[in-house]
C-alpha cells in the first residue's frame, strides 16, 4: 500500500491572497522542508533516478531504467524519482517489484503530473527548489537517464553542488553513451577550451550503458571513499 506523506496546508489571513503574500509563503516553504526531512530521515542509501517523463513503455531506456532500479533495490538501495511517468515510472516499478523502497517526490504544477502507481512512499511539493534539496540530501548517487530540460537542470545542479563542495562528492552516472556522448564532447572540446571547465570537473561524470556498470560505479566509488577515510584516521 502506498504511504503518502501529507504536507500541512497553512491558511492565509482573511482577505489576502496566499500566493502573493511573501511572509505567508515562507511558512508553506518551511512546511515542505519539515515534512521532507522528517519523512525521509530513515533513508540511508538513496539513489535518485532522473529521466524523461516522455519515454514510452516499449522504449529500451524504459526497460533499462526498470532493470537498473531492480538491481540497485536488491542491493539495498532506496530508489527516489520525481514520481511521474516514463523513466521515473520504470525506476519506481523496478524498485517496488524488487521489494525495495520506491520513493516519489511529486511536483504540483499547472500541467498536473499524476504520480505513477509503483510508489510506496509519496511526497508532494509546490516548490521545485525544496524538492531539489530533498533529492540531494537523501541521495548517495545520481543516475541520469536521457531526458529534457528538467533532467538537464537536475544533472547540472548536482554537478555544480559537488564542484563547489556544497555537498559531499557522490557518483553522478549518465546512462546511455549514444545519448550523452555529444554533451560530453561539447564539455571537453568547447567548455574546456574556453577555460570554463577543467579536467577535474569532467571526472565528476561517469557514462555507462548497463545496470551492472552502474552498480559497479557506485561500488567502486564508495570502496575508494571508505579506503581514503580509513587512511585519514589510521
């Protein structure tokens, strides 16, 4: 049975429009943060899976997202998505059918997004930036499938936070070499040539094609991280 965390609704003063009153909007923002922190505080090994909501069920990337989430859930990871259709649905389905925690962070927007039916823990947000904080806070990895502006926004924000050391380093895995190779080539050839990126920045991204490679990246990353930590305290 899906568990839904209900975000409290705060009422505006009489005769005032809630959404045009900044002071009251702060309380609604706070309520979303509080609900998100309390609800997901038990998640220790969350993997955020991003990708297009427009990916059809018969597409190879849908199957790949399902297999990836299924494999990671079997290894003890919780799967976190944006709760929508497409890649998000495939990942939630894979996690759920593997017996794992399948989390959906739905966004309430004018073009209403109906949460997919494979979520066993649902949170809903009005504010994109609050939702992004929750994604980041409870993720030990980002797995990024092909997607559009929303996916690119989530990808580059994660990279910027790691680059600027606002969060601890975590693996950022791009799935689908054919899809992402052009972007990586542009980063290497144009951004690096202009001096806006350095080699260390480009090393933040791993590009793979299979669920086994994704699991391998996560395992290798955290094995090295634990080894480094042990050396620091030895």
